C-alpha cells in the first residue's frame, strides 16, 4: 500500500470516528424539531388534534377527515425515515471502519515481516 492510499484510509477513519457526533446532532435536531412541531403546530403531527378540528362544522367533512389522518402520519413517517437513514449510514460506517482497521493492521504486519 502506498502513502496516498494510506492517507485516504486515515482520512476516512477520521471521518468515521467523527460520524457518531454528526449523526447524534442530526438525530437530536430532528427529534427536537418534531417536539417543537408537536407543541407549536400539533395539526402536523397529532392526528387527535386534527380530528378534533375537523369535527367542528365545516364543508366536505370526508376529505378533511382523510387529511386529518394522512397528514400527521406522513409527517411522522418522514421523520422516521430520516432517523432510519442515519441508523443505516452509521451501521455502514461502523463496518467500513472495522474493515479499514483490518487493512491497516495487515499492512503493518506485512511491513514488519519485511523488516
């Protein structure tokens, strides 16, 4: 392995070590946003709030009822997908870090045998 390849692997390991902090921050921001929305805009994430609003006299009750159920579910699904994506990226980077450490260990062992 030449110096450039080793430098790339070292840089990649540095990123992998920093990733948990990055993923944690994004997850906290996402959960914080959803918490804020739940308090400030419950119509977006709380189906019960929407259903209560829809039960007031209004035109086209069937459409509003459908929206009352679908809108919060979709909004919560997007948040869940963001967190799931963070989980998958984190697991992939953990695996990549393990493999890079094995490559570097094998390289060091091969170098030590040559000396």
